[in-house]
C-alpha cells in the first residue's frame, strides 16, 4: 500500500519538465553565453562596485524595515479579529502583483515632491525622491508582503495551546508574544527575512521610477545591469551572472538542502 501511495502519476512528468525548462533554461543560457572571465575586471570597476555596495546597503536597511514593520503586521493579519484587517489584507499584499512601474508611480504619488506625504516634507526642506531613502522605500514596498505572508503562514500552523499555557501562568499578551510565539515562529521569520533581502536586492522597476539612477546615490546593481545592457551587453551579462550567484545563495538558504534554520520547531 505504501508503494502505491508513493508512486506519482506518470502524466505529471511532461508538463513538469516543460515548466522546469521554462524556469531554468534562460538562466543556464545566460551562464553559458556570459564571459565569466570578464567578471573580475567588471567587479574592479568603481561604478560596478558602487552599484553592488549600494544594493547591499539599501537592501539591508529595507529588510530591517520589513522586519520591524512586517512582523507586527503579519501577527495582526493572522490573529486580529477586526473586520478592517480583512479588508486591509488585499491592500497589504497588493505590491506582490503590481507592475514595477506602477509601484514606482504609486510611491511618487505618496512621497514625491507633490505627493500626499512628500509635499509637506518638501515644505520642511526634506526630499525623499531621487535619494537613497527612496531606494530603501521602494525595496521595502515590494518586499514587505513576503514577511507578512511568512509570519501569517507560520502563525496559522502554530498550536495556540502554547499561548494558552503562557496565559494561565500569568503572562500578558505582549509577554506571551515575545517569549512564546515569536521564538516558535522563528523559522518562518528567518525565511521571510531572507526572502525580503533577496527581493530587495533584485528590485528594479519601482526603484528606477521613484529613485532614478544617479551613480553612487540611487543606481543599484539591477539598474546598472539595465543601463549596461544598452551600451555594453557583455558587461551587463557578466554583472547579471554575479546577481544570479547572489540570488542562488539566498534562495538556497531557504529552499536548499541545508535549510535547517528554517525548519519549523517541534
């Protein structure tokens, strides 16, 4: 009986192989066609180094923002009973499906010089657009839903008996959340953090529309790849290989064979 249950329908193989080819062939083609010997010289370029450094710095800042704001938001989405939260959930997850340029335009509407929040800040002499702050906001805007979903998913599978036990021992809601719930959903939060960081590193469209491409200030590595593609396709391919390598490492941490840190606690 066990053997019969473990067997998979043979009809799955063909569409699965087509799907796998669609997902992997473009990356393999890029790796085969790129001049890997040009990578060291490219990385020695000050412009490329600045773009990579800015990407890692802003992605780190944006990920911290996603953790600080996304974890509480995920907890509220999972455990909150307000009707408003049910209506707010689609809006919170909307950046996952928004076209990148639309996300950039939305950010400009909020934080641009004539935006809802940007106009009062501009009157105070504070400008957000076309600064590194705009890069961080654009990255956090598109990445935070990953943290919300990770926390919400982890909480939905968590047995509430642990919180009830903490309550019977006199722990308040905040103490139970800090000392019981968050440690139990640590794998989900770690996975969400890594995915947020990866999404921030790869953000392009919203960043270009909202922050621009000033070298050393807002030109991240994905934007640099886009600009190089127009002037030096071989250099663009080499830098793309570097970004793929970083993405593979990050995704491998969550979904690879060595993902022990992200295994749910039992």
